[in-house]
C-alpha cells in the first residue's frame, strides 16, 4: 500500500506539472494527465521534469524489495516506466510513435495485420448473410444494414437509456452490482469523441454530430456505463475507500500503462454481460473492431510512415465502410500530442481482455470478474494472471 501511495502522489505531481505546461485551452488539455481521480490524492511537490524523473527512478528501484506479489510488481514497474517515458516526452525528448506504444501504452508496437482484419471481416460477412444482406457487394450490404438500423437523432438518447437499463440489470446479475448508480445520457456537438463517461457528474455525453445504429448504442451503453467505465470506476472507488485497493487505483491516467485495460474492459462489455445473442450483435461487434483496428492503422500511417491525415483517411475510409468525413472526425484524437497513440488502447485492450476471457471461459465467473475489476493490469500482467 505504501508504494501505491507514493506512485499515486508522484503521478498527481506530474499531472500538475503537465497542466502548468499545457494550460487548459481545449477540451482535451483541460483534462490534464489525470482526467478522473476517485479518491483524494495529495500531489508530490515536483519542481521540474528532472525531479519527476528522479522520483520515478527511486520508486522503480524500490519495487522489487517492497513487493512480494509478482503480478503487482509487474504492474507497478510497467506503470512507473510508462510515466518515465511520458515525463521524458513532456520535457522535450523526441520519442517515436512505435516507441510510445511500447513504452507508454505498453502494447504491441505494430499496426493491425490484414489476417486479423480479415477474421473480423469474415464474421461480419457471415452475420450479414444470416440477416439476408446478400447483394454480392460487401460495402453495399454493410451500408444497407446500417441505414436500416440507424436510430433517428431525436431518439438516440432515449434508446441509449433503454440499453443502459437492460445492461444494468444484466450487470447486477453477472458482473457487479453497484446499486442504482447511473449515467444520464445528454447530447453534445463538436467534441473529439463520439461518447464520453463523465463519472464525477454522472453523465454520458453523446456526440450528436455522428449517426448511430442500434448496435452502436448497445455498445456505448456497455462501454461507458454497464459494465464499462461507470462500473469499473465505481468499483475502484469503493475498493480504495475500503482499503482493499492501493491508492494508485483511484487514478485514470491518460495514455499510460493503465489505458489499454481501462478501455478493453469497456469494449468487452457486451460479451461480459452474455448479451451477444443475435447475428446483428455479431455484425455490430465485428464492425466495431474493424473500425477500431483501421483507426489504429491510420494513426500508424501518419506517425510512422509520414502520411498526411488526408492520405490516411483515403486509405482507411473504404475498408472501414465509412465516408471520409466520419473517418476524419473519428481520428480527431491523433491531433493531440498526449493522445496521439491512444487509439491503440482500445484495440489492444479489447484484444487483451478477449484473450483473457477465452482462457478463463471455464473458470469461476466471480474470480474472472475480480481479476478484471479489482486489480490494476497491463496487457502483459493480465496475460500472466
């Protein structure tokens, strides 16, 4: 617990340095490095980036001697190394995109392969066939299905709320019961995201600049609320308050070693609720993953291959079954220095949790849920678990 307090306080001190350096001129800058903390943390006084780096080096040197739990030691080491890389970047060091994926997000520093994409395309094609979309043109079938299942804009908030109601019922029975906690859906426009969990305010902000199918809203109900971010953060808040989770578990740290599992748990929400029941569910999940993977590959093109945003959009819009404007808008995060690699957190986190679920499908569900929600993990430590 002591080293967890030190890590949390050091991270909070780094957050203050970062906020002072970047200001709050945009929605993303205003979030800082720590957009959410579910417990009070006293920031460590750090005068500059070199002092922050030294504090992390000292902490890393302590882990082996103070932590007997191999999984926790692995998590602490990866998180501290992730922060060290972020601090180096904040201090002006140039760090390549692939290196940021490896060192900061702690994920595989490579684009998503065509073989992996083709596996999801096959699932999507089979589901469309089963639903009767068999024109012979894959893109036309996807478009026809999405057009038929698009929710009118004036109904999306109500439909999202209905999905949340069912998701909460399933979550209480199958994952975690957090009582009557709730995220109220509210519409926004001109935001660099399609949906956002405002945990402190208990809102889910839905960007009405995008269109949504029923599958999209079902995914967002599970991702943002049940059993995703709302449930995950409520669980962490309760455990920290009760002294059952170390203090660093109270912090959401952007583009760090914690990010992939934070997003991966949320992206596996439908399956965690045993709610993938129909061909439409299979199609929705496959299309979600195809688009997630291609957003990763677009950001790779920009930062590793030197392509322009327009070139990346041109290369990925068609394979993503999206128009160029929507594809471009879904890449808004890549413009922000801190969040440029963050799209990989969704894909790699989703893959890590899916692999974990596959390996534990015959295990006691309570133990599986506890491993996912009650401990901090990177993809590496979750695989070890």
